C-alpha cells in the first residue's frame, strides 16, 4: 500500500464497468420471478443503492418483508447469467493507473456483491493497481449511508485529503455524509444536472475524461 496522504475512492458499477443496465435487468427478472415486476426505468433509478435498500425503495416495505431475501438471491442468479456481457468503461484502467502514477492511493468502494466486485476488478485488470477494495460485506449499511466510504478511509489509514468518484446521486450523498467531495460521471445513466443538484463538485462524461482534471483542486 502507498504511504501517500491523498486518496481517490471510486465506485465500481457504472463508474469503472458498464454494468448499470445489466443490474437493472437482473433485478427486473428477479422481481418477475417472485412479485409483480416494477417498470425497469424505476429499477434503474435505484441502481447504486445496495440490495438491502433497493427492494423496499422500488416496491415498498411489504414486498421487502415478504420477498426481500428471495429477490436478492434471484438478482444474484440473474446477474451472474449476464455478467459475461459486461465490459469495462473506456478509460477505466488508464484512470486507475494514472492516479497511482500521480502518487495517490486508490481504493474501490462498492455497495455491490463482493464476488461481482472482485470479478469487476479482474475484468478491468487493475488488481495490482489498487490499494483496497471494500464491498457490501464491509459495512453495515450501504449507500447512500456513509458507512462504506468511512470504513474505506479508516482501512486506508493516514489519509489527509480524499475525493470520491461515482455515477449516482447515492454516491454523491454517501461521500458528502462521510465528509468527502464527489466527482460524478454520466456512465450510470443519471443526468448531469441531477448529479450536480445532489452536490457533485463536477460531472464528466466518463472515467476516461477524469485523467484530464486537476485532482488537487478537488481533494477534500
């Protein structure tokens, strides 16, 4: 692990890998197996939350109580069937390596499933370029709660300035509640104005565009 006092924390799904719509489809199919499936656009609007919150947010607390665990298990099966179609987003690997080359620590903080997160790291080819990976198993509550971001910073240790990069308003909120600024990318399907309204310090098209910015101006 680098001994730098600066760190860049990145989300994974929709930020480094182009998986947002695959997750939405997997959840839609999971709902269709056990409940009345909500419109897929409504599911998409919740991608970025952890599965512990998504079901109730989309379908209500009664469905969560009745079928939450079954839906999460079905989502995992459905996404596993789609994951071979998932590709890295353009510039994702170069971004991570560029950050390391600039002397920053790099950590991935995803509310996603640990297995899928590890597979995404392998897919992008950045396993040797990151200092830390945290997932849903490392925090009690998922985004937009700040737990995962805070736990990631605590595990890195010695960080004095940091910034988070994500693709959803839930990333922006989680970062803010953990005391970090957040840079947004459009690759998760949320609009520029939505991310800015949520509090993003800046919004760029995708991970490849982040190589052009002055990171020191955003590190909190």
